C-alpha cells in the first residue's frame, strides 16, 4: 500500500465515523427513517436530505437501487461499512441496511459539509 492509498483509507474511515455521528445527531434533533422501504419512499417523494446504506448487505439486490435513485433525484448518498453500526447510529438494536435523514435538525451544517 502506498502513501496515497493509506491517506484515502484513513480519509474514508474518518468520513464513515462522521456519517455515523451525523445520523445520531439528526436522530436526536431532527427526523430519520430506517429500512430500505422507508428510504426508497423518501427518495421518491423528494423529502430525503441524506441517504446512507451499508456495504455489508446481503443480498446486494436489497439496496442496489438506492444509489441510482439518489443520483437521479440529486440527493446526497453515502455508503458505510456496517449494517450493525448503522443500526446503532439510528438508535435501534438490530442492523439497518439503509437510513434516510428527513429533517437534519442540528446536523444541517455537517450534512452540507459532506457535499
């Protein structure tokens, strides 16, 4: 691994930690929905501010449409490494394949900085 690959790896892990924190903050001060069906509905309705989905979802077909819908609707979309961590960030005790921030609350500025 060369220096630029290491930098990108560190940058990516810091970005993921930030995304988990943004979701937690939005959950406490705004509104978030969890689950692929709710996420898909929010994207289609245009109410989504930030969409996050987990990379470790099996089968991939469950969430594979999400990035394409977000691109089509010009909605901010990020992938994180773990369903388990995503579930914890959104305040549930089970893994979450995807979550959507509907109302950012106090996390508005952090979401804007991701753009």
